C-alpha cells in the first residue's frame, strides 16, 4: 500500500486522458440524474482506460456507503460499507490522500467486502472526493492486466475525475437539502392553522367555563409543561393547542400537528419518529418524523387515545428522555419539543381496562384542560353564530340574515358536533339562504338535523291512543300541513315522502286548508 502525492496531477495529460475527461465532463453537465450520469462516467473510465469496478462511496455519519457503481449488484453494494480508516477506501477518506494497493491478492488493506472476485484484477486505487478541506466520499477503481496506464497516471486521472464528481455531488446534495427544507416548510404551513391565532383571537366566547380555560392557558403557556386537552369532538382542542403555542416562548418555532386517529398503526410510528431509507417497502428515502419537524417548537397530537401499544412505549420514552430512533435506524436523535396532546376518550377507563399505559397517562396529564361542550356555553353560541356567519358571508360573497326566531332555534339546539357542527351549519345557511332572512320554517328545509325533539315539541303532537293506522296517517299529514302553512312541498319534506305521495293522500282523506 502506498499514499500518493496529489501533485502528480500537474503532469501532462495524454490525448486519450484529455478525451476521457472531456467525455466525462460532457456527461456530468448534460444529465439531471446524478446517479445515472456518474455511472455513465464510470463506464467511460472502463471503456477508454480499462479501469474496472469503478465505485463511488459517499461519507455520511462516519460511514462510507456505495452511492454509484456499474459492476456491483444491489447486495454487493450493501456489503461494501466501510468505516473511516477501514480498508483502502476508509484510509483514503481519513487521510485525504490517494491510496494505491499494488497487489490486491496479498495486501490485507484490500478487504473486498463486496465479495466480487476476478483474477484479472491486479491493483486498486482509491482517491478521496474533496470539497475544500472536507472529505465527502471516495472514488475507487481496479487496474487489471489489460489496463494501459500505470499507478501514477491512474492517480492523476482519477484525482481530476474525483474533483469533477465531488463538486457535482456537493451541488446535488445542496440542492436536495434545499428541496427538503422547502418540503418541510411547505408541510409546516400546510399543517398550520388557517386563521392566525394571536392570544385568544380565534377562540370565541365569554362564558364562565371558557374564561376558566383562558386562565389556565395564560398561566402555563410560558412553561414547557406537557398539556392534555380534553373535550368532545369539535370543541376546539386544536385551537387551544395553537393558542398555547402562540403565547409561549416557542412561538417563533414550528407548530406541528398530527391526528393519531387518521393514521394506521403501521404508519403511525413512522409519522411520529420518521424512518430511514429502506426501513419498509415504500420507504424510498429517509424522512423526518413530526418530532424532528417540531424540534424547538410545539407538537400537537390529537386523538392520543387511539395510538397503538408499541407507539405508546416509544412516546413514553420521548417524554422521559427527549430522544428516539427513526424506524429502521439506530442513531439516537435528541429533540426539544413541547407536547400538547388531546383526546375525546376516557383515558382513565382505558387505563383500568389495560388499553392505555398508566405511566404514559400520568406523563401526559400534567396539566389537564377540559373544554366544555357547546351546549354548556350559553350565550357563546350567539357570538359564534355571528362570527361564522360573517366568515361565510365573506367567503361566499353572499348576504344572508338570520332572524331572531331562527337564532333562538340555533341557541337551543344541543349541538352534538359542537363548534365544528355549528360552523358547517352556518356555511350551509349562507349557501342556501336568502337576503330576506332565515326563519323558523326555513330551518326545517335548510337544517334537517335540527328536526329533533327540542324543535318538535313546539309543534302539535299526535295522540295515538285507540287510533287506526289510517287515522294516524291522516292526522300526521294534517299536522305537517298545519306546521307548514299548508305548503305541500314543505310538509312532504317534514314527513319524508314525495310531493306526489302527499298530494295523493290529501285527496284520499279529503284534507282541506281549513284544518
């Protein structure tokens, strides 16, 4: 084995060598796919100078792994991994100098981890890929019995080629890193809340229960304590998490969100902790998880009660030690993340039934925030109606007025879907309503969901004692017609039958508008 002086590159190049360099430079400059262009360049080295087994190793985390090769199989590429200082490839990377093994068959430095054997091969040259004073990889090639150039010529040509390769790879990596940064930034903004949350700007309400929520947020926002937001679906748990983030010392850092219930068990760990390339079938590239994306900021995990047992174990470790490994990886990654979790499930009952880890429950439930359902928030409903009405009017460029009697119906409805249901309802009112105003009667047409017991109690009840089926049917039709000012279309909708059917029944029973 011998270390070669890089000054040998200054010697004169032969016409054949110049042609080789020209062809390689042309290939590199005219191809957008780096790996393909490198492989084509190595084929040129093989065809013109009889250099075989040309391989490019890239240095990452003190390991040299094959990035491009024209004669190694996929298995051989995986096997040919070297540490710094290991084998001829590792020595070239560590010393930052070209290394020559004159006889690969009796030199212990040539480890041949790929297992590829050819008795025509005689010597091996490894040249570091350098960017300024930093090694980014190694270019290696084998000299055979038919190779026309000697060691010094080989070192000279490979040193020049390695410089071309190094700058191409470095530019490619810079471009990829920038793409990844923009991708992560796009993901962050995609997951950002639609409206800006400053203080409690998007959390509407003055009810005593909401004031208690605001007080808790004020007190704990500046700390890094873990928060568990609890409440029914649609109560605004994500807005609370966003408000905590916006009032914290992390407000300039990312606010990353993940709905655990929307991800399958098999993908959840990858979404949380990321994965390495090849960790599973579709893992074509290394990907950061939500914890890494949220480093320095806040991570909001919605529906935390839906995560699998294995994910619970990993999540507990992150909360305890602030570190984890990506799926398929061994490198420990440390993060500084403030966690806000949310659930609409009874975690205490899940702990009793063994569905949720008790130690994780106590780690999450440091500061609980209980959001009241909309039906318990009193006059907040009116404020929310006005807020969402104005928002929908602006979005759809349509003016709609809600009458006082319609407002009373909205205020008295129990809203099982809470604020989310109310927002969707107001958008439907704007889309289907008119400038004349939404009345009580219109509510049945626009909002079938409101046709429940709270609304029905205001209408005439139908006594059913000692009635025949036809008598009950007739009275039901008469009641529906009376409720709708004898508008047959509206009455048919209330009864869930067609206009043709109600017209037939009216004639059958001889019903008149004098009922």
